[in-house]
C-alpha cells in the first residue's frame, strides 16, 4: 500500500477532566478484542497522553478492568518520539547526564583555540569557561526545540551545532537537540517510500489527548509528520485561545460537531455541541493566613477525608514541589503514607556528598579547613582510608580524629583553611605534646590526618605532596615512632575505585527504609557514569586528568550531573503528590491545591543567555505570556478533574506572598467578595503525632482533657510484666512421675530447657527415655528437647497479647536457615525481633579477632586442604567413578603427602587467607601462635622459605585429624542446598512421625551450606562405594520394616570451633541434641540425592585438638571392623525412638533422632507462621541476646 503524503488531522472538543466515556470503552474493547479491523475487530488506536502520570493513571484504570494491555498503544509525546527513533533505525539518543558536560566543554575549549567562536573567544589563548558551554547548550536546546537554529544570527550557535554533530557522530549516537528534527526527516522519507514505522504500522489512527496550548515548533512538526502516516485526531478542551484555556490545536480548523463528521476509524459517538456546558464541579476556596500554613491544612484535610473514606483518591498539587518534597514526605509519613523518592543527582545523596567532600578538601580556599575536617571525622557514609597496621608500641593509638581536640588546636594555633593549610596542620600535630591526658588523642588525630592526606595523595597539590613526603611529619607526637602508612592510590581513578569499594553496601541495605535510593544505587550510577566518561574521552581522543585539582573538579561535576534512580519505596496509588504540569490529564476524588503564591508558582519566562527581547520577538519564541497561559490551562483542568471536591488553599491574605495570577483571576470571577472561609493560624489538630502528644501533655498538666483517648489503656499493667513472668518461672513443675519424668500434662508449664539438661545421660539405674512408657519425655535424669515451647496463656488478655499470644505477628519465611532456626528455638521473641523485625542492638567490635572470623578462617584452611590435595571444588560433588577409575586418593590420609607436606599446604593457604598475621600487634601475634604454634620470627622465616614442617597449632591439628577419618571419602564441601532447588529444599515429615502431638506440620524450604559430606563404603575394604541394586527413591525417615535399600552411605559433618577443651567435648552433643542444623542438612541431602542414606552425622570440632565426631546409625554394615571415619558416638541409642513405638523399639535410634529434630524445626516454623512470638527467658537464652534490652521479661545480669 502506498501512503499518501497528506495531512490527516482533525480535532474535537471534550470537557476538561476524565477521559470521554466513548474513548474509555473503546480502549477497553481493543484490549479485549485482538482481531484486526478487517475481521470485525475494533480499530487499534494509539493514544498520546499529556503527561507520564496521566498515562500511568490510564493504564491503571485499564488494569482494573482485568484486561490485557498493549502498552505500546499508550505514549506520551516524548516516549513516542523515543520509540520512533528506534523504529526508524536512527542512532540512539545520547545521554546528557554524567560526564557529557565535561566532554562537551573540552570540545568547545579546543574549538575556541581554533577561533571557532570569534565573538565569544576572540583570542586563542583566552581561557574557555564552563559557563560559556552551559549557556550555549541552553540556547541551542531552546532554538532546536523551536526550529530556529538556522534563523539565529547571534554568537556561537553555528559552531556549537557543528561540535554537537561531530561528537554525536564519533560517539555513535544522536544528540537530543537533533532527535526531533531527525525523526521528522526520516518520517518524511518513509512517506515517500510508502512505508510506516513499526510503532504506527498496525494502528488505525492516533488520538492526541488534550495538551497545553504552548508547545515547541518542532514537536508540532513531529505530530504533523506522524499524521502523514496515520490520521491524528485531537481531543481538546474548549475555552479562550488567548488566555490559554483551550488546548493545543495543530491546525486552525473547526472542531467536529456532528456524528457524521467523526473520522471513520473512531468509535461512533456524539461530539460536543457548540456552547455545551460541563457539569459544575464542587470547588472550595479556603483562605490561609500565611502561605506556610498551606501544607499543615492540606495534610489536615487529607487526614479528615481518609478517616471518612480510606479508599479515597487524592491529588495534592504543589507548584514548588521540588523545593518542598522532603517536607511533604515527612508530613505524609506521619499519616502512614510513603511517597517514593524521585530521581536526584548523586551529589544530593549522602554517599555522593561525602565523596565530594573527601576529594574537595584537598583544594580551594577552604582546603583542610577545620569545618571540613570535623565534618569528615564525624560522618559515617564512607570509609576515608584502609586501616593501617597497629601502632608499633601503643595499641591505644589509632588513626581516628578527636573533633574537640582539633577545634582547640585550630583556635590556639590559629590554623586556617586554604593553600598550605595541610602543612600547618601536620606541623602543629607533630609537635611533641606536653599534656599526657591528651597524648594518645593527639597522636591518633595526627595519624588520622596523615592517613587521610596519604590516601588522597593523588588528589593533592604539588606543595602538599612535598610536605607529606617529609619523614619527620610521620613521627608520632607522643610515641616518637614512625606511624604506619595506609595504602595509597596512584591516580584519581584508583582513589575513586578504592573509596567506593570500602562502602558497606550491606549495612546500607539493612538500614534502609526502602523509600530512598540505596548506596548501591549511588555507587552503580557513579561507576557507570565514570566509565562512560572515560569511554567518551577515549573515543574522542580527549585526555583525562590523572589527579590533582583537575580530577577533583571532574569528579565534582560528575556527581552534580549523575542521576540516581528513585528508591523502591512503597507508594500509595491513592495519594499522589504532583505539580500542575504533571497532573494534566489526571483525575481524583479530591484535589488539594496549595502553595499557590506568586513566589511558589513562578510564571516568569526563564532567562536564556544571549537571548534578549528583540531576539525573542523576531523569532517568536519565549513569549512573555506563555507561562501564564500554561498555568491557566493547568488550573482549568484541575478545577474539573475532581470527582468530588477541589480545595484551593488561597494565600491572598498574606501580603508578603500574594496568590499567583491564575488563582487571583479565578477568585475574582468566582468569589469577588472574598467570602471564602478564613482558616485559623494553625490547624486544630496537628499532622505531627509528636506535636499532638506535646499538646495533649500540656492539656493534661493543666487538668484539661486531651484531644484523644490513650492509645493503649492497658499499658498500666506493663510494670507488672516482669514480676508476673518471674512468678510463672518459679511455679515451673518439679515433681516427677513414676519413671522419673515430668507428667505429660505439665508440658505447657515448662518454660525452657538448658544445655546441661540435654547433655545429661540417663544413669543405668533409671529408665532411659527410649525405654519409657511414653515418648518423648521431659525432665528427669534425661530429657528430649521439648521445643518449641508452648507456654499456657495466663488469662490476662493485656499480658498475653504483649507476650506473643495475640494476632498479627505471623511470619511468612520463604526459605529457612539453620541460624534462623537457632534464634526461634532459643526464644521465639528473639527470632521475631532479630530476624524478622531486625531490631538487634548494634554489634560492638571487639579488640580480639571476631570468633566468626576465626571460625571462617579454620573452615577455609580445611576446605583448601580438600581442594589442593583431592582436587575438589567448592559446592561441587566429586565424581566417584572418576576417583576410582583414575586411582585418585580417596581422602587426605590416603594421599602420598606426609603430614609435614600437608602442613605446608595449610600454612600457605593460611598466609593467603590471613595476611594480617604478619602484623606485629598483640592480637595477630596471639592468633599466629594459636593457629600455627609459631612465634613472629619463626613465621617470618617460614614465609621467606616455605617448606614442609611438623604440624603444630590449631592448623596442625586439622592436618593430623585427617588420619582419623581415612575410612570415609569426602565428596563435597560447602554444598549449597539451593544448588539443588533455587527455592530451597523442601523438608517435610509425616504426621505419624511428628512428636510430641503427632500433628501434620507444614513443610518448609531450607537453604544453607553443608560444611562437608563424606561417603562410607559398603565393605570394610573400601571397594564398594555404590550399591547399584539400591533404591532410587528418597530414603524414608523410618527404614525399619521396609524393603528400601540405600545406594550410598553418607556422613554429614558440620565444622565448629571451640576455645576450650571442655566445650569441645560437649560441642558434638549439643549439635545433635540442641541444634537442628545436622538433622536438617542430613534430610536435605537425602531429598536432593535419592538413594542416599545418611548413616552418620556429627560435629568436627576444631579447637586445641581437632576431632571429627560422628553419631552412627545401626544401618552401617560391619561397623566394628571398618577403618576409622571419626570418633563414634551413640548418644541417641538410649534417647530416641519413633512416637508410635512402645518401650521396646526395634527401629534405628539414629533415624528416630532425625525425625525428632525435624519435628522441632517444623514446629518452630509453624509457630512463626502462626505468630507465636512469646518470650521464653532463661539464663542461656538471654545472656548474649541482642534484643534483650527491649524485652521486658529478659533475665538481666551475667550468671557467672
């Protein structure tokens, strides 16, 4: 089909406000009926919305109809232009954010030296400033938008256009100023070829909803060009053209007045007749005393309406929204309404601000000024430098600033900011101190400043680098020792990379409310912008600064021009905060207009450099009445866009801030006598809960009633909570039954179970739990873990609701982990507060190496031994067939390496994993001796000449202990459960096997990593590792009396550390009887590996001695005569049986243990899902609890 290059533009008047009903119905119809028009389907109509917010509202309305929406049929003019740019196969639009301004300024400066700007820069040696580039860019954008580039005869634009075109060509893109004109040209070319762009190919026509009367000439030309491909029908608001009430008209033609004049591709409807009047809207004018009262009254009106109808839709209009956004967010948050942040520049974020501050402190008139140093010392957004090694003689001296001391010294020594300030600071701080009380603080401050300057060395001026390199500056003012140096970046780019790498992104995510952009978003945006800048500079042959003031200015510009995406906060679709222009095309139940003064609603024509009144008049651009015409049009729409009411908060009473012109004009016509209600100086009820509580407190002190009743009248009983809890604990039953265990009816009155209770072994003279008349048993000579505890309610509703027996605390945990189970089993309140609400106290860093770091280090050394000796890979199972076929060592003990050679491998890995062991501080020295048995000299000698050495220290015991497990074959380490199923491995248990109640508990999904998995052979000769005749299904929990046979025999090992020998002895028992990790991991492996049977599980304790403990199953063949695979235990032999068995069970106690531990875990998960978040305080549970400070019934004090 050949397209005709004729205009096809029609227009029709519609009332301001919501979409015409005929159009709304058609949009729904075309979403439901996808048949082409030729087959009887509805016409496919592309809609151009006046704003992005109007487009979102329309799409949300269609989604509410339950239809499938083709979003390509809904555009704003800007998004349609972008779509056409891609359809017409034009180069992408260049991004003007990030480093574009610097690249453009550099190109303009180079052109100025070639005298391409003879009027602006008449001499090639005259410096070219950034302000000239910015002014030309603003003017060029305006002229390009109005299609006046060729008509401009003023300075600079021709050369500037050539520069933009050249840069765009070399960068392979299209400058935004040329996008519209380029699309128009391509559209005209495609008309001649008889082709249509993809975005317009399948549409019958385009409906352009009402737009403001002022639009750039090029945008209008674009719409005309589109009409040559598909007919375009405008829906415009009626009204006075001159005043701006009437919508934009592309062609000065009469609107369609009759049904027979409606284009054929539009649905049949009756157009508005001439002179038709819309339904009058309910507009309420309220006079505020001062404009700043607008916001409190707007929030008060919003709160009142929400109380009447929580589902009401509200739009708050603020012409100065950008300046007031933070105030609105706080005010709306007081009402529980979160408004997502908008895209802002990186410099406006805390991380971006402190990046700029830490680099700009090196230059400028206030470089190294006291205020800047104090601010950097007190901020916490970025780490200024990597911590150096410890002080050579005094551990109390660290590189940290004392802000008060710096203030005293700056005042007494008269140290001011500016060039040379760094040298003065260093000389002042290097002077030997006479005050012993502040000696350490002064040297710490001296070290902190030196570390800051050394880290920023690439950014310093040359004279500052010279001063920093003087050795005497690094002599401590008190210790007179040379202070250690931090790591230093060689260039500005390396400094930026190192600084960003030190940002704690995890802490940012944990502390984020979700309504603001995370630090990770700032880092990502900045890194992308920096890389883009370097690529552009490389493509254009421009040089990039390596450091110094030029690099600092480049970073500052990058931070100011790099946008950071808005945060992912929860936004209320019912409450919207918009500017008048953003609200064009939007509707709501209630619309509140506030901040309407002439200063807030700025209707002045923006000033553009080089563009005077004569040029504006000649080119017919930047008309003085354009802003007010736009504002009238926006107001005209808003007054008709509310389904229920429009509230105008008019500041006309404030002589200092008179109302904007559109508001005054409307008031003169609709309320000439100013009879509107005048509001008081402040709302009767404040939007701030804090303010309201203060007022209520003042009223109560004056024996006056408060504005509202107490939030919680039952709070009077809170002081009694701890007394009542301690009384309940004292009443815990102690009297045992005939067989020496608590009666079953006493279970709801048991408050907790201690580690010592679980470690007790039943004496031979007593009935063991496995042989008792009922099972499981609690109390007495031995006990089965009764958790999760389900204490009985007291009957006091106030007390019970406060302590976990109420409703609303149910938790949905998609994937459980062993650590989460540990918290919930120790105390459900601890699990709820710490894991779900994340209300833990801030962790305090210890002097010594963190126990977790110590444990992870030993873990890694052990795993690296497996990797280097056996060729294993983390998280990947060994191929047993390949091991046997290639005669590879089955385990470390079978390798040909001696213990000394194995110890050498372990030490090499330790050196790689813990380079800090080379430090000379006390912690490193102590840890070095603890781990290796070496002193500082021995360690340095060994590092200089690595060699086989007799095993010693804790690392040595890891090597030696491998000889005690030569009867098993390691097949995996750090095996991740989610590698089998990304949703987590499903763990379930049949009701008949669940203890104590035999109820069906919901299954859970498990995540976590198994430290080590070993195989046992079926024969004592270690020849048969896989029984091909075994079952291929998942092992049943109870194997006794079934025909299921295992294909492989598996041992699950969990690596733990212990500081004392006594604790090491009990660690394995607690892993079996108190924790659920071993059981969960054992079952997870069986589920993920059908045919595998876990016949052993235990804790490998790495302490003064490393020992691989393993609880064994009776399903291990020839147990007594097989090679050792660890220290065997049978703790479960007298403790566990299945719930449906009698006193003489024949089943495997190990499998019964597995069922019982799974019951405990599933019970804890079910309790969390049901919202059982009661406290179970005990000495053990509360001793290291990080939420004990907010728990009213916690047991305080150290029992030791």
